[in-house]
């Protein structure tokens, strides 16, 4: 195995394309029947009916709101919406598919899926969107061992998910760097969150398959990746694997590979199906659905504020920097948190800084990205602030205390480390001032440093005046509003004075 260094992806002809599946969690019911849209926390096979189980004699009835949501996603990604859409049967035999076919969309005979030919800019780059289609999710296979493990001696099937509405976003193979893929996926997540069509924090609601080829070689598809971070890792691994193979003149096979999360490798799962293997044919039980210009413009009017629009508003209205606004809107939860805090106390710059530069240090990096593991236990929504007892009221009060000069920023930082653990208001912590004694040498050193800069003449006298150290101590205490630990401070001052000679 060749280990790759970071940034070692500059290999000619890397082509990465993505297929992103987003569940339309905002709906009431499944795509073609009236079973619940939210299948989490229900007894296995307790959310099924003859339609989603594909029993003979049943007819699918298309969910109108699902079409609207898919239309919104398409518009947000700059896709063209055709005048009419149809559904196709994609035939394959697998236990998670009760009907032996999946109802999906297909571009053929001059009819396209609900969105075609879009694009999304991320940073300085743009990726083209080939198509967006509306389809149904299959059921869930639960392996005896818990994870995805083909060595399990038995497998359980839960059809509660079968028939849930999915929007599939298919990109052109425009990515050349796995790092860009992660940025792009986060961007898509923020968009569907802002549209309100998908709660990306809900487990299994966003899933991503990636296909990759290098130097015009065969395309390998990577499936079953547990998070966006893992997508990046899996792609890096695949680049290294394919690169090594081509160095040794071994042909890369067109195949589907699973990402082994524990071993951090991809492994072959099956030879890749060709399109003809699916025997697509039009679904005879759903007539062609006419959309048209009027329909599209009515959807356009209903569209909520998109991330880029929100960012522009943050810059114009709150006078935040481009960077800070971007960080906030990249995660809807964060942007919402900010706006709630600003409603409580209108000090947008101070509050935004606290959220972006301080609070984010305590959030779990893994949680800022959607969990896309569909195999593990459902019914867990992960929040950006999971494990932290923080709400907008506390950050707003922190800003108030700073603005009124009751505390300085260093003290506020210490208060923050406590309130995220206890859930108290900053003022409550402040009432117990002794708790606030600053014992952190780095923070005290900063204060000592600025006193030394301000008191140059006193320091020049230091050799002749034994009281200078105490004088400086007084200044540091004043600066830290009496909270610096005097013993540590005096030691730091003495060491620094000694060092001057
Ligand atoms: Zn049903």
C-alpha cells in the first residue's frame, strides 16, 4: 500500500463524481403512500402498507409536496425544470426492495428527471450538476453484527424506510481533489437545510456515493461511507490504490467498493452493474405529471432564503465580514443560533465573533457535518452543540457584560469554559467571582506583556527600584480586574524583569 501525504493528490486526470441522496424529511408521508415520513423510533416493519410493500393490486399515489421539495432543490442548484416528468421502474433484485424495482426517474425518450443541467459554486470553484431526480428509498437491512458485515449469519429487514422520498443529486465528474468534495457536500447540506426540505442532522438523511477514475481508467464506485470526512478519506485511499495499480500496470476494474470504516480501506463488494442491467421502463401506474412555467414560478416564490442570500444579508445588515458570514451560513444551526442571540441583544459583531472564534472550538468537528451512516441505530439527531449546555441567551449575556465593561474578553473566555459545562448564565458565574481567579499562565502572561509595554519607564528603573515588581503586579491586577492569581503573576513579572538584564 502506498501511503499518501496530504496535498499529494496532484495526479493527472483524477475525476470524481458524486451521487448524493437526501431524504425529504420535511414531508408528512412517504412518496407514494400515506405511511409516516419519519420512520425513526418505530417498531420494525410497523410503518408499512400494501403500497410501499408492493403488494399486487395496489397503485402508487404521488406525494405532491415531495415534487415541490424536489423542485426547490433543483432551482436552488440552478437546474432547469422540464415541463413534465415521469417515473421509471429500476429493476433489481435485492432484499431491501420489496417490489423488486425502485420507482425513480430516468432521462430517456426526451423526458428528463425533475432537474437537469445545474451548477453549484463552492469557494472559487464550480461543479456542474448533471441531474436531480425524485425516487423512493429502499428498506433497511440490519446485519446481525450491527454494522455492514456480509459475514453475519443472519440479516433482518426493516421496510419502514421503503418508499421514503429521496432527492438524488448527481454531479458531473468535475472534482479533482477529495478535499473539494467535502467542502461541496457541506455546501449542499447547508442549502437543503435552509430550504427546510431535509433535516440533515437526522441519521441516514444524507448519504453520498462517489465514483472515481484516474487517467481515463475504469470508474470505481465507493459506497457505504459513514460521514463526509470519511468520503474524503475513502477517495484519498482510492487515489492511492488506483495510482499504485497503474504504476504496476495492473488494470483497475469497474466495480463497486465498500468503505471499511474500521480498517480505513475500500474493499470490493460487487462488479458494477451496467445501466442496461436495470432494465429501466416507464412506470405505467403513474401518469406523466405536467409542471410548466407557471408551476415553477409559483415554487420560486415559495422558496425560503438560500444560504448565499442569507450571507449577503449578514454582510449588509449586520455588517459582518465575508469570512464570518460564510462560517455562520455554512451550518444553518450556527446561523440560526447567531440570529437568535442577536434578537436578544443587538451586538452582531461581538456575538458573531464569540460564536465563530470561541464557541466553535468546543463543538465536535464530526458533528458539524451530517452523519450519513444509514446502518447504525436510527432516531438520533446530532446537534452541532451536542454535549454543550449552551444557548443564545448565554452568548447574548456574555456580549452585554463585555459591552458594559463588567468583564473583559479574557474573563469572558473563562466564563464560557464554565457555562458550556453547567448551562448557567454568565452573570451567575460572575456572582461567584472567586471561581474566576485567572490561573492560566498564558492568559496572565498576555496581561503581563501588555503592562510591560505600557510601563516602559518603570521598567527602565527596575534595577534601582526594588518596588517595581509590586508596582507592575498592581497594574496587572487592575488590568485583569483583580482576577489574576497574584502569586503566579508576581513570579511571571520577576522572571521577565530578570530576563531583561
Ligand atoms: Zn406505505
